[in-house]
C-alpha cells in the first residue's frame, strides 16, 4: 500500500463511519462521484487541499481526526523520496556480535512479525533489553523493506527525550524536510502516522520513560512493528504485547563470560567461572563488567575476582569497569520512584529471606497491607522487584537486593534500622512458633490461624524468611526465641523431612538451650537434632553420636521422657546400622520408659518403633500385633488429638501393618494397608511418603498376581519421584516395574 491508497483507505473508513454513500458525499462536498471512486480505489494519489477540506467538512470530521485526514491528504500529494534514500538519522545501532542465551526470545519476536503492532521488552536494569531489541531489529530487517529506525528516548535521564523531539528525528529519517515538519506535537504525530501507514517499517523506541512518552510515536496498522525497551511494564499501552526478559541461564552467563575473556581461560577454571556468573546474578551487564575487568587484568585468575565478589558489602563496588557500573543502572531507576516507593524499596532490605508477601512487607515498612501493595506493584512496574512464581509473592534480583540494602543503610538512621529489623524478626519467629505448635498432637484449638492448613501454608510460603530470622536471632544471642522456635517445629517437621534444613533448625535450638543453661531442653533438642541427622540427612553415625549425648544429658537432668525418646531413636539407628539385637534392647527400654511421656501419641510412636524392629527381626506376628494395637488406640483416642496428627500417625501405622503382612505373605491384605497409607499421605501432602507407600503397594499387588494394579502403583511412584527429582528412588521403581509380568 502507498500514500495514495493510505489516503483512499482513510477516506473510505470515515465515509462508512458517517453512514454515507459516495453519492451522498459527492452531493454535500461538491467532489464528483468519479473522483471519490478514484481516490478510494487508489487511482488518484490524494485530494487537493480545498477538496480535502470540503470532504472533511462533509463527513463532520473534527479535532485530531480532521487534522490527521488533512495531513494524510497533504502527504499523498507530495512526492517524497523513498525511505531507503533518507538520511542516516535514526539508524539502528550496531548489533552485538553474538547475542548469547536469547535464542528463545529472538524466536518469539520473529513470530510476531506477521501481526506487527507494538511489543514492549521489559526487565531488570542491566538484563540486556536493548541488546535483544537491536539484535532482533537487525535479524528482522528483511521483513521491513521500507525501513528500520531507532530512537534512544533516554527514559532514565533527568530530562528524557520529548515526544516532539523524537518525532522530529523520525520524520527526518522518513524523508520529510526540516522546513516541512509541523511545529506542534499533535501535527507531527499525525504526519508520522501518515508517513508509515501502509509501509513495512520497524521502529525501535529504546529506553522509554513511560506511556505518555511513547504514545505519540506509535505507528498504526499491521504493516508496521514497534519495539519498545523499558524498565517499566507500560501496562497502560493499548493492544501492546510484552516480552519479559529474565537474567541469563547459568551456562549462557558462563558462555558470555567466555566470549569476553576467552574460552581457554574459562575452560581452565570452570567452577570459578560458574561461581562468578552466579555472583553476578547471571545479569548480562554484571557479567560483561566482570569479564571486562578480567580482560584488562590478564594476570588475575577468575577465582580471584570471584573471591572479591563473595563479600556482599563490596560486591556492587567491585562490579565496575571504566564507565560501566551495575550500581549506576539501579540508581537511575531508584531516582525516578515516588518518595513512598523509595522508602518501601529500601526497607524491604529488612526482610531476611528470598521472597515476601504483602503481609511481611507491611511489617517491614510499617504500612497497611493495601497501602504497601500499591508500592510493591510500582516497584514491579519499574523492574526493581519481580513477581514470584507463587501469586501474591515478590522477590528481588540478588544484586538489586544488595542495592536496596545500600540505600537502607545510607538513608535510614541506625536506630530506625534496628527497630525495623527487630520488628520483622519478632513477627517471623513469633508467627512461625505459633504455627508450629498447632501441629503438636495435643493442640486442639487454632487461634492465630484459622486452620492448620492455613498455618502450614504460612510456614511453607515464609519458610526462607523464618529460617533466616532464626539464624539472625541466634547470631544476636536471642536464645529464648531461637529455642522456642526450634521446639515448636518438632511435630511439623515430621512428614516434611526434605522441606527444610531441620538439622540446622534444631542445632540452633541445642546451642540456645546450652546458652540458657536448660539441660532438659538441651536433651530434647539433641533428640530432635539426631532425628534430623539420621532421617533427613541419612547420617547414621552422626545421629548415633548425637543420641548418646542426648541420653547422657537426659539422665543427668532426670528427664525420663527424653530418655525414652533417646532410647527409641537409638533403636531406630542401630536397626539401620545392622545391629538388630541392640536395637531391640533399646526399643524395649524406650517402651518401658514411655509411660513417662505425657501424651498417648508419643507412646504410640515408640510402640510403632518397637513393632518395626520386631519386623526387621522376622517376628512379623508380634510386629503386626503391636501395630494393630496402635491403630486401635488411635481410633479410641481420636478426640484427644488434632486431625493432622491422627492422620499422620494412622498413615505411618498402616504402612507398618502393610510391611508386617508382607512379611507374613498376606499380600492382598498388605496391599490394602499400603493403599490406605498412600491415600492418607496424599491427603496430607507428603509426596515422598506417598511414593514410598505406592512402591510397597505395587510390590504387594505384584506378589498377589494383580499385575494391572501393580503397574499403576509403580507408575504413580515414578511420576512423584520424577517431580521430586529423586533419581535413586526412580531407578528402584523402574527395576520393580520391570519385574511385573505381562497380563
């Protein structure tokens, strides 16, 4: 389509919108029907000035529509040189020689060519938005034979390029002589659109400030494509599409480093190179700066620079090379925030974990949740904060977190920082302690939370934060808070063995109990720590040594309940170490002492342990009798424990009943017991335990000759282990599945 048909199409559009036939318009405007037909079919370039004005009057055009109509007519009458003969104004910047790690994004942009329109590339400062846009523009040049143009809008400067100045550049690039460029922005915008209407052009608007700056610069029609790079999401643009640019994948970041310092140098220090890229947060700007520092210091090793970057306090300062600085990229975005958003940004540094919700942000900023959510979204819009995978959660890029901490320390007084840090720590530790206690079997009422499910959801979503708060509290000597939190996590951790570093949680508790001089609490936490060592970490010898400490401390403190637990855990570890007779002796001691445990569910756990050891010794009838009695008691005492605890005990007990029946060769009954355990584990959300039960159930069905059920169970277990990336367990399931005969 050329200028003539552009005006003709515009005439046709307005005539139809006015509900007029060609005869109607001819009668009112005085322009002949034949002339109108030639214009609309493109046989005539455009109407003369007076005819165009008459047509505009006849169709009732006013304001911007009238202005655009007349400018389009004027451009149609002017025979301008082809775009290719325009000046080098707005020429594309040189493309990066090799854009690494952005193949997927380049394919996405190439796929958008057919539809044209507006595409906004958004991401963190330094993530490589401009490099991607320029590379895409060069790659797509053949698809836009009428021209590819670029304007740097300098959106992060104190005085960004005005739309008028940008339009002047674009119009000159499109061949409009300077003396023919209108003075007003609206007229310039109308002329710009008329010049690109019907043409295959690509416009790159780099480093945009906001929607108001770019709206006058947007080409109309599907033939044109506009690429915008911006740190803001530009969510207010109508009909725009977005490409969200993340930091590079790990290997791509290492490849970028190699392209700067040399592949041989990276190959000589592969681990150091991977660490360096990670310390740069895989942010292309940071990796380039680190690479440039190494390239200009050929005697430095990669490991040496990585060691410099490990210090979080000096990392941003170290990431500078010449006039390139990571900190400067962040500062430009920070300066453009509203004062309240700047306050929220820097105070989020008080949050110790990797991500946060509005509730924790409200504590850190002393705002209400609705108010702080406004500013969290503002930070997301300017790419200083990003939304997490879980809806309603937010997170920093690692380097931006360091920048937030710098701003916090520079702009907030020490006593204010201490007050906010303490408030966040108190909130996290207090809430986590209250949530953990809800999972104690004897806790029947929920107060701080509406339900145990709600408490579990909070503990899961804020896990990084309350763990970090406990670490910081331990460092600060807040022993009572550290101890209370560790004690509260005992029953919650059961069934969630791989979700948190429980050995660390309980080790902090041991140290806190010792600092407080509480021998009974020390024995309790040593038992918890040993459980984490041998169950969560598979460290049997370490668990055995810790349990011997726990037993000695419990005897010294005269705490018979903790002696019962220590002996029971010792029995479990000794059984795993292949010392069954010693294990049975410890289990019997534990059983005898279990009357000292105040709550029946604790006694039930120790009885189950005795049954497990009896089963390992081949005494399956005795084991089955013990487990059936535990299950019967659990039903009889159902009103004395909360539903979560009952379900957990019942599922573990059914699992042991299934094992005992397997030992007796009662395969169908065993399969049914394993199925009940599997269902309960599934309902509780314990994936690993569900998969283990499914494997046992599959074996039982296979031995019973029910091969279809067996295959279904093994496939379920395989899917769960795959999701949990449990490779050894996957291999075991594949071996078991291979033993299932064909029907």
